[in-house]
């Protein structure tokens, strides 16, 4: 009975000290937009749990973050999300004060990995080009 209780306590303590690996897909303001706008988190992936901050766990978290990003966010889906985000910015008057018709927007997109509250840096850093046409009349 005593061994059973010890094993249960060990199991519960392992769950209490689990370190979560998370991945954020962040869109920064377009290069032609105001730099006062805050970055926007498109998606957060909750990945695996680790028991320590060992180097192999850090590397595995970064790799799995990049794999999950490429699997869940193909270029077509990311482009559609950025067009929707552009339309929201135009509606909020944060972008496109003058009606210009067809507009090319360049969004910096960064994917960042985290182990618990420790950031592991950028896993991917790209500039996504979105062509958006706003009807002027």
C-alpha cells in the first residue's frame, strides 16, 4: 500500500512539474502601416510536455513547433488569414486611410517557440505579401 501511495505521489508531482511547449504564429504590422500597431497572434499551438529544460527538449520543442506550423499553416491558409486581417485593419481605420484600389501589403510573420514561460526565439521569420483590393466607390 505504501509503494502504491508513493507511485501516485510521484505521478502527481510529475504532472505538476510538466513544462509545456507552445508555439505562436505572430503577425506584425504591415511595413507600410503604422508602427504603433501591436503584433497580432494568429494562432497558438499547444504542443508537447517535457520534464526539464534540457537542451534536447529545447531542440525538440523548436523542431516540433516548425513542423506543426508548416503542417497547420500552409501558404494558402496564411494568405487567407492575412487578407481577413487586412480587412479588419481597414475597417478599424488603422490601415488604408486613402482609397488606393489594389494594394500590396507586406506582413512580417514570425513563429516563436516557448517552453513554459521561457522563449526559445524565432523558429521561422518571413515576409508574406498580400494583394488586397478595396473598392473605392
